[in-house]
C-alpha cells in the first residue's frame, strides 16, 4: 500500500473520527450526575479553546458547532451501536479480542511495524489504539450479525479462493526511494553525482520531477510487491535488489527513475485456516444486504427514536 493510498483512506475516514469525537462528548455530557438546576450546563463552557485575530472561541461555541454539523450522524451512530449490541446478545454473538487483533494485523500490512501503523492513525485521524480497536470491534460485530444466517458452501468457498487467491496471500514489502528525471541522460548524470558523493536525498529534493516523493527527499515508504498503483518496472527491479543498492536507470511513465531499496520484509502467510475464514466472511457478506441496510433495520427493530427535545439539527 503506497502512502498516497493510505492518505486517501485517511481522508475517507476523517469524518468518522469527527463523529467519534463528538459522540464521546455527548456521552460524557449525558452520563454526568445531575447537580441541580444548572446540571446540563458545562462548568467550563466559557473556557477559551482557540483564538483568531484576537477573537476568542469558547468550548461552548466549539461544541455547539460540532453538534450542529455532526450531531445527527453521532446520534445515529450511538443508536446503531446500542441496537447492534442488543441484537448480538439475543443471537449469542460475540467478537473476541483475538479477532480484533487479527483484523488489525491485516490492516497493518504495508506498514513498517505496529508502532508505525498506530502512529499513522494518530497523525492522520487522531485515533488512539483503543479507539481503533473499539471501531473494529463494532464493525466485526455488525458483520457477524449480517451474516448470522448466511450459508457458504465449501464449493462456493473453494471457487472464490481460486478466483481471488492473491487477495489473501501476503506479499513481500519494500521500503523504497527514487529520483525521477525526464531523460536517460539526466538519469546517468544523477548516477554520476551519486558516485561523486552527493546524497540521494539532496538530489531527489533538487532534481526529481516526482513531486510527491521529491518533497520527502525521494522517500516512497513501504510498498507491496504487487501494488497496482506503483511502477511495475521499479517493483521488478526492487525484487532483485539488496538493501542499500542503487539501480541503473529504469524507464517509467514520467521518464527514468533511479531507485534505491532501504528496507525489505518477506511475505508472512496467515496460514490456510485463517485465509479460508477470512474468505468465508467475505463471501457471506457479499450474499447479505449492505451493512448500511442492516444498521437501519436494527434501529427500526429496537424502536430507535430521537426525541424532539434531543433533536440536534433543529
């Protein structure tokens, strides 16, 4: 997975994080013990949380704006979570900590380490490891509810794995950096400069026409060996290179690249049983209505109603 793709996922998920943050605020406010007529008023609502041009923004103003923009989504999420919990209890469905950790392990593919994955989630989404685990637990629970009565035959499973085997197989991962220039002659000149002692980072920042990586001194991060969004020629070259090697010029869409490998991790298979279980889950989900429809059905089944006094969008 390239850093561009990870950033795209970050953009997709950022609204969900805003909703989670506001949900926490509303739950905290709701669960506080009453202390008299002004119990609903936050004691620190006048606290200044930001300033701009000398103008103050109070905590109360900030929370009201969050509620105005995201309140309806937060309320829907809270009701869905509680309805799902009731349904799971009725069906005897649980999600174990092991299942959550296995799902996290799948999501961490393409990251250098668990620490790098959690740091990326913190940097991009503001999510702590506990929040990530809570979000994954809720999704897995909803998936189990959605597929509770869905049967997947062994024939279906075998055919699906035959058609989609590469989706589940772990692949080698490379940590790469490159310098891209328009012509082969310029690429040869880059190699000459490297032999003369100029650093890869300085040349990438000064000469590379790949704006994304040149901004980061040529660094591309960790990339799967079968990443469809990255140059196939460079990935094939990386497979034959050792850590620290610098390639000859490689023809790419924008010209010619000089590639270096700064790290490698070999594929580690989850094991056949884990692969089949994941595939079975995916086939079952494909045969079930979308999760969004399940969420709506669960709220309806458990009579979720937003009272007029609690309406957050007027």
